[in-house]
């Protein structure tokens, strides 16, 4: 069945006249207007829609795992949410369930170690984070959460530090707060530069000159190619764009379209929390 009308709550395509982001003032010349091949391939193992941090790291893991990946973006590469925030990488240990807190912490350490190992010039700096608590109710709830962490999850105990001493709060630059929770493991980063580095490496490692045809390219990035709708076709999906259609090949498995990012992230051990860092301020 072909879907061509928006469902309730479904977002429209990105506007072609979006505002300019500060974080794009030094864009990757290699990625601007990039289309790995002149024409879209007829098929791909996986189609990833969107080239932000989630889609990019999913594509990285999928390609390294032997999949043939086509990435489509309606605008330039990493031109949406990931390319429009200053990048707070901040696991919120004290307000999430322990297994989620550990998951977020794993994300943080993965990103930190990945950037360090590859010396990626993306302005990563571990700075810690302070969550100020304005009311007595908030302070007592946080205090209890930190106490429970220390009692039941000692591995997370030193990852969230409760502070209510006035002098200490002043040192943390939240003198008017009732209390605060300090997270030693938090950082700032330039997400666009991080994602651009990963995409550039994927393109270099899958140079089109080594492939005899578009079908033989392991990673194919197509910018300014919006996905207009999806069509179920047997055990596969047909991805419709103004430039043509692509069939994803997924025998005996659920097709990876759009949600490919989340599946790839889970398989890789988690990398995605940075993608919505702008909401973590």
C-alpha cells in the first residue's frame, strides 16, 4: 500500500528555506551537495533516512557489519537537529531508571572514547554538569533518588553527587538553588563536526572508484533527496523519492527503513543521546 497523505501528528518534509545555523558556519566541503552516485541505486540492504548523529552512527555500524547502506537526506548532510545545537552530552543519572542511566552513561563513554581514539576535531571537552534544584520538593526527590542509587546500584553511586551546602552551591554557580546534583561525566561537543567526520570517513573507506557499479558501493550518501512515502512490497519496502524508487532487501527480517538508525545503535552498544542534546540544556 502506498502512503501519500500525512497521518495525524506526522511531520512534513523539512522546509527548503530553513534558517541558517551558527553550527554550520564552517561546513564540510566534501559533504555539501554530495551525491555518491549520479543516479539512485535500484536497491539497497538498508535505507537510512536522515543523516544526523543517530542515522550516521547506525550507518557506520551497518557498513562495518557488511551491509550495503543508502543514506538519504532531504537537505544537506547533518542539516537538521544534530547540526543545530551546541551538543550537551549529559547522562541524567539521578532522574532516570538505573538501567536507562547506565545506558546513557555507556553512550557518554562510547562517544568520548571514539572521539579520543580517532582524534576527531569536534571541540569535545569533558566539563561535568550541574542540575540546580529550585524547590524543596525537587531537592528531596533528588536526594532520595541519589540515596537509592547508592544503596542498590553502587556502580552508579559516584556518578550523581547530591549537594545542598550553601557554600558548595555558590562554588557551583547556583547560589540561589535549594540543592543541586553534580554529574562528573558530562561534556560539550560540536555535533556537526563529529557527524561530518564520520560521514567523510565512510565515504573515503567506500570509494566509488573501487566499485564496478552503484550496487557494489557499500555506503551511498544522497543529499537533497527527500523521502516522500513508503510502499510495502512483499517482504521488502519501496522507498519513494522525487529522483526515483529504491527497494530494500530484507529477507526473513523486518526492513530497516528510518528505524534503521535505532536498530543499528542498539546493535552497536548505543551512541545516540547526543542527537537531541539541545533539549538537555
